[in-house]
């Protein structure tokens, strides 16, 4: 039995990056032997075991065979006679088909180290085309590393989009890869790759529509990368793209990919209210109150702060805009809504009293020298 560190951990070590998780492949063992050694079985589709002490995952070397459409359509074969090279050969990219033995020696049957040095994303074998998730993964790796895509790999990805293989992707898996890609160093690159391959219009058509006007798409991607440079959270990065989209498109996207409510709500607010926030210096007290009301800034001040971050990601006078918004928000929020509610007899009166008091408070703070 031999144990190897494989995949991303080896790749990231060679790149000099920190390694968060390590994956291990065990060659020459059976499930029964793993259990006797104290490993705990956890795999459902194929034999995966938890180390008795570190609790890290160890998978038996395996091969896979395409049995149906989509990324679930695979049959796996794990046995002691499956070699390390066979296991590595089923992986997506050469830079991920790397292994390191217990003596620290690198095993590289598909020239992944060369592609790492040259900054190239290249598929390992034609079997790449059997799993549509790999299109999303390549796009994500391009966003992370800034690597180019080998021409033959790009051509294969285009063929996968044309033949409809990507249509088998379920929303949850698309969102999983998309959300990770959005948090990479150059997230716009992910969308550019998906657009180049033709997958974007099939998987995320609402974003694909942006590319019908190249200048429009370029602006949306510029905003996204600016948000990444500012180390913005995921919701803010999505909202930065949403600024360039129609609210109806955002609603469609949210429903299609089953977006988390925090991402959906902030994106919709950004699509609807960015222009008002950017032009806040031109708003009077009544317009400011309407903006704060419509964004529910009273009950959701943290979300309103995220909305402002998304709206001002490229604003050169962001400090002055924030100052005006925060002053108005603090003044209006200081109004004792509960006390005013006790003075009224109907819901309409309550609303009128609270709005009037908040409007007065905003006017007072805006008129301060």
C-alpha cells in the first residue's frame, strides 16, 4: 500500500501558495485493509476514508467511466490494481494531475509542472468532455491564477457548450463554482472564459446578455474586479455586477441559480438604487428619506452599508457620499418611532408621524454648517 498527496495541495505548494486542504490517494489497498488500519469509511459513491488521527480524507485509487449525461453520469472502479497514473488520468487539468509521495518526490505523468511554469490550463485527456462542471472549474482557475487556456482545451470546452452538455448542470452546482470564482483574484476572467466558450449564455443567460453590448459587459467586469481589489464580500461582488443589469434579469438569475437570499436581495437593491446613491449629493431631504425607506436601512443597516459599498466601488468621491448618507441615516434612525406610534390611532397616522419626524431630522442635519 502506498499513499500520495494529490491534486490542488501539490499544485499550490509548487506555486508557493498556502495549502488549506490536502487530498490523499491510496494505491494497492482494499476497503477492508483500510478499516483494519483504523480508517473510518465515509464515501458513498466511491471508497473514501477518514484518517484515525488527523481526520483527513484518503480515497482509494480509482478510475471512472461515463454512463450517462451530466456530471452525475459516472461509474467508478476502485481496486488494488488501479495505478496512481490511472487515478491521475481521470482528473481535469494537468496542473491538478500531480502527486507527491511520502518522500516528497513529485509524480507528474502529464507534464503539469511544465504547464504551471508556463501558466497554462490544459486538459489531461479527452475524458474532460464527459463532465460539464469542468468548464466552470477551468473558468474559476483562470480567475484565480490568471493562466491562459490551451487552444485545444478551449476548443473542447466550446464543443461541450455547443452539444448541450452544460445544460445538464444543476443550479446548485453552477452556483457552487460561480460563488467560488467570484471570490478569486480576477473574477471577471471567469465570465470572460465562459463567454469565450459559449457556456455563459446557456448557464447564466442573464449575464450573457451583457455581452451583446461589449462596452456594457466591459464596464460590469471592471466594477467586479474593482470590488475584488477592495476585498469585498461575495454579496457585494455580485451586487457590483448587478449594477449593470435590469432588476428583472436579477430576479430571473436568482430564481435560476437559487441564490442565497442575502445575495439576491443586495443584487436587486444595487440594480434599482445605485444611481441614486451615486448622485446622493444632489438629493434633498425627502429624496434621501425615500431612498432609506425603500432600501429598509432602518431594519437592515448592515445590508445598506453593503449596498453603499457596491454602489461606490468606482466612485472617486466615495468619502463625501458616505458622509452624507451616514449623517442622514443616523439622524433619521435616532427618531423614537415607538413613542410616535403611541401617539397615533391608525397605521396611516403612525407612518405619517414617523416620516415627518425623520424628514425633519434629515433636514436639520443637512442644514448644519
